[in-house]
C-alpha cells in the first residue's frame, strides 16, 4: 500500500483528537487533518485538498455534526465515506460506531471504507524509524521504548534522544518544536506497544462522567491495564495509588449502579473488554450480593470484598493468565515458564501489593493469599483446610461461579452450576454460602 490517505477528524476534545490521530496513522498509515467544529470541517471540505475519509461524532457541543456534513457533501455531489461515533443503523450514508474508544471497530471501518485490506496493513512498507508527532509525547511522562531524533546533517541517520522509561522534560520538547521539528522516532517493531501505551495513558485521564457506558468500561479497562503494568515495573507509588483509587472508585460505583447482576452482565458482555477486567468487575458484584444474603454480612464486609475483588489478580498481566484457576489448567496452558511462575505466585504477590495500599482493610492480605485455596498464596488447592477464612470461602465460591459464567455466557445454566458446586464443595462451611449463591438473580 503506497497511496497516501487523508482523514478529516472532526473532534473538539484534544485527548480524543490525539487518540484518533495516532491510531489511524499507525494502523492504516493515514495522514490526518483536524477540525474542532463543524464550521472548520466544512471549510476544510471546501478546500482543493483531497479528503478520503471523515471521522466525526453525530452530535458535538450542540451541533448536529453528521447532519450538517452529510448535507454539505450532498450539495457538492461528494461521496466521501463517513464513520460516525454515536450514529445508529438508521443513519444513512455513514458507518456507525458506538464507542469512541473502540479503536478496533474504528480501524476496521476505516480500512473497509478505504478499501485497505488486512494484507495491505501487514505489508505496509514502514521506515526502520517510525515517525511519531511530537504532540503525542505530551500525553506520557516517560516512553516505554527508546525515542530517537533525526540528525540534522543527514536525515537518514538517527540519534538516541530519550532512553526508555526516562522522564520527558517538557521544556526540551518545547525547544525541539521551536527549532522547527515536528516528529520524533521509535523503532518500527516497537510502534504497536508504544501506541497501546499512549491509548492507555489517554484513557486513564479521561473524565468518565463525559463518556457513555460503553466508553466508560473501555476507559477503565485500559486504565486498569496501565495500572497493572506500572505496578509490575514501579511497585506501589503515589502515581499507581492515584490510578488505583480512580479505577477502584469507578468499579465499585459500577457494581452498585445496576439493581441486578443481569444488568451488569448485559452491559459487560456486550462490551469488548477482556476476561481479566470483566472477571474482577462481575466478581465484585457477586461477592457483594453474597454479603447481603449472609447473616454475618455487613457494609464493612461488602467494602472489604470489593477491595479484594479489585486487587486479587492485580499482579497478573493479561486475560490468558487470569483464566487459570487450577494446577492442571496451569500445566496445560501455553504460557511461558516465567508466566507460569507468575500465575503460581500471583495470590501472594497481589496480597503484598494490596497490603501497601493506603488504609487497606484489616484481613485483606490473608484473604487474597487464600483466594485459590492455599494459605501461603502459592499455587492452587482442590482441598480446603479449616484455616481458610469464611471471607475467603465467599470469594472462592464467587470466583468459581463468575469464571464459569464468563467462559460460558450463552450456555450458562445457573441451576446446573449450583449442583456442580454442591458436589465439589461438600463441607457445611461452603454449602451455606452456596445457598446464598443459589438465590442470585441472573
């Protein structure tokens, strides 16, 4: 694919402008031009420069953006394809996108509209040093890969500008721009990881109340992935604490917003979020429900279980790791030896991280260690000793239930799952809590 593609982005929010620009450039090689409002968009469409694609919102700051752009194009006899965030199937002459953060859907729709195939994207000829607009570096505190600058004497030569995980000095960027530079560079094989990190950083700073429900889920999932990566690299710091507080607050509120688990499930299963995030979010809701049904449950216990639901797998890195719940599954998995060791010890590691969080509820560290049945947080157990705490039992049963639900969403049989759990967990300590789980409305 050698032809140049120009996309007109109609967007008033700087964070989303950056999000669309860097992803369209990285995935399909599109150049972008930006309009902050409809008037600017119409002016750009009236210019002789060729626009191949339009990405806009249906409505923005009181303006009927889609309607006005379509009317303008019709008056000019133009058939430039439009991808519209917030549009529905009833909106003609446009490809509707529900979530502004569903970058996969946006890229697929863009590629289809431009007749760019998957083969074209794979075979896209890229320079060894991939250009990134300098403005995108203002979105991050430090790059996750080495960053290079082009040599002034020889544009084919590149010099290391910022080593990875080095603080980006804003003044240096400002001076570099003042010198007339527009881009910095990263190695081409690092570009997707770099862009994914940019996406996560943008998502972590979005004002959640301004987003629709689907966008909120996507934003918090990306923010949670960013948190897990930063904790793995930096440990518990002021930065990771602030990010954890934001994500935890949203996930607790989200589990309370819907009156039944069915409502939460419908919202999450519809969303393209991965197993890791959905697992924690639904688990927080199920465990809270059980506390409501048990005679010893109270508000303090509910808050404690929500905290545990948030932190119990915080040391894991992805959904493939989070889906493992037994020694047999771990043995049969395709994970690397290092990943298997991480999964084996993750309960212990997550407990240690949670214990360092400010104002951690009493007993949390022990319960997280026990959430796979062992008392030391290493490995998985099929047999549960008397040393396992009642709160840990609530969590173990909730996690078993949620895991089966997520892995079998269409075929899930509540009654059958309860029967299976009664056979697996035979002691009275477990059976009483399964009684409460049986009353869960799905």
